């Protein structure tokens, strides 16, 4: 009779221990409670652009019934070939002189890309292996590790949301690869960032990925928001720094320019002042992905303006610093400063590199 309790005990151990092991050792793969629907997103985009085109046509030629009706064929998701064929048909019905003034609005409905399901599948495997813990099981930046991510300076931060569901306008925006007001980004810029990483943040570099591997990963990322289909990449220009970049005069001129405009957020690092915290364009959310509220209003993620001399730059090369100042950082309050003119921007680049070196911060992506 003694054997029965022992058998029960043994049974509990053999079943219980593995269950305990699985529940403790595996991270909790949470799915965000904020759902999003690709067909919905695409249909909304199409509706907006079709309506925009209709308004423009009606404005110029009045209610030209036939054209306006054929535009409705573009309201719902279509394969690229069919979409562009219909678009060309519609365009051919428009008077020639009108076509020119409508070109941009028509182009917004032209599909430039569609996901290749084979590539997406392969990319997804890479994504799961290398990116998911931080960028979320579904690419929405809900981290798999519940403790969250932190910048080198210790404040909490989120990985990029590739779905757009946590962006205040539902857009897919990249801080360093997108232009300030733009959405999405050229593949080349994304590849560079994935290879090099973002120093000062948890985003590591993956220098060993081949071009083909990065293509798969980017294909997967793009498949997460249909707005990519209508996007045409514009290559970025990185200008050569001037010969005298590190001259005393430049550094001094840069210091003066910096102290007249940039200290509003960056403060004066040479006087030991800490930069201000600034809001971002993405919502803050809880462990299950619910958007946090402050009374009625959603809470926004925040970031400290860069603390020069105390943390590495995300894009540390002189030409990159130039472009960041010129074009700003999308999704943040770091607006473009193009109007300062190239010479003054180079002065400030020179001063920022001086601050980094003086503070002993390694300027290069060293991870
Ligand atoms: C250890 C965490 C972590 C891992 C792993 C990780 N990332 Fe990131 N990633 C981040 C964080 C954090 C940011 C946001 C940095 C910021 O906002 O300054 C980011 C940002 C990005 C960006 C945005 C760049 C921009 O211009 O805004 C891209 C693209 C990206 N990651 C791709 C990837 C890919 C692809 C992988 C896998 C191959 C990956 N990341 C793996 C943490 C991570
Ligand atoms: C309204 C606030 C504000 C002002 C004014 C401002 N910045 Fe920024 N800046 C920020 C914020 C916020 C960040 C960090 C963004 C992030 O990491 O998401 C930043 C980041 C930067 C970076 C870091 C880029 C990198 O690769 O890490 C540089 C360089 C920079 N700012 C230069 C300037 C210069 C030069 C000026 C003046 C011409 C200026 N900023 C004015 C808010 C501001």
C-alpha cells in the first residue's frame, strides 16, 4: 500500500518539474493587445489617396463621371501589376494638360513594391533569431523580455516599431534612416544601420550579415506595413567634410552657434548641464501592449536630448553628424537645421566631435 503515495509523488515530479522548468526558463512571448489589420491599413491609405485625386480632378474638370468611377477600382488592396495597369488606364482617360498637374497624386497610388512571400518567410526566421527579443514577436516593439530596454545612460527606451501601431499617426518612421517628415526609408540606409548598430542604445550591429541576408530581413520588416508598397526610396547624400574640420577656429565658431540655438534642449555640456527630456512620436505602453494614458490623453515615449561628451553618437561619422543636424531626427523634437547653412553646420559638427573627444567618448560604433 505504501507504493501508491510514492507513485503519485513520482508522477507529480516527472510531470511537474518539466512544466516548472518551461514556465521559468522561457521568456513570456506576449502578443500585444493592440491589434492591427494590414488590409485595413492599406484600404485606408487607398481611400485617402483616391479621394484626394478625385477632389483634384473635380476641381479642374468638374465631375467627370467616367474617370471618377474607374478610380474606385483602386480602393481595395490589389496585386502590383493589376493596380498599376488600372492606374495607367485611369490616367489615359484624363486630358493631357491635366495629367501633369496630377502627377504626384497619381504616383501616390502607384505600387512600387510588393512583398515576396518566400523572402518574407526566410526573413521572418532571421528576425525571430536575431531581432525579436527587442523588436517584439510581431515587430511592434513590445519586447519579449519583460524588463524592457535601456539606453547606455540608464533611461528606458524602446526598439523601433516596424508596424506603425504605436506611432501617433500610424506611420513607420525611422529616426536615422528616414527623413524628418518622411516615412519608411531606403534599403541602403536600413542595411547600414543594421550592420553598424546604434551606439549608446541596446541596438547591436550585425556586421557579418551578407547583403542577401539583409534583403530577407528587410523584406520581412517591410511586409509589416502595407504603406511600404507605395513608397519610393530616395538615396541619401553624405557630403565630404571640409579639410579644416578640426581647426581651432571652427571649433570656436561651432561652440558659439551651438550655444545660441542648440542649448535649448542639449543645454551646455561644457558647464556640466544635463540635457532635457523630450517627447517622441510613439506611445508608451504596458507589458501587454496597452497604450498608457495620462487622464484622457495617451502618454508618449520620451528620450533625453543627446548628452555630448557623455554617451556615444548613434551615427558617429562626421558626414553622418552633418546629415543628422541638417535633416533632424524623425519622430523626435530634434528638427532639421538646414537653414543654418552648410558652413555653420560643419562648424557645429566640429564642436560636437571636440566635445565627444574631450569627454572621452569613443566616437565609433564599438560593439
Ligand atoms: C538588444 C536589443 C535589440 C536587438 C536584438 C535588435 N535591435 Fe534594432 N533597435 C533596438 C533599439 C533599442 C532601437 C532604437 C534606438 C533608438 O531609438 O535610438 C533599435 C532600432 C532599430 C532600427 C531603427 C533605425 C532607425 O533609423 O530608426 C532598425 C532598422 C533596427 N533596429 C533593426 C534591427 C534588426 C533588423 C535587428 C535584428 C537583426 C535588430 N534591430 C535587433 C534594439 C535592438
Ligand atoms: C527641441 C529640442 C532640441 C534642439 C533645440 C536641438 N536638439 Fe539635437 N536632439 C534633440 C533630441 C531629443 C535628440 C535625441 C533624439 C533621440 O535619440 O531620439 C537630439 C539628438 C541630437 C544629435 C545626436 C545624433 C546621434 O547620432 O546620436 C545631434 C548631433 C544633435 N541633436 C545636434 C543638435 C544641434 C547641432 C542642435 C542645434 C543646431 C540641436 N541638436 C538642437 C533635441 C533637440
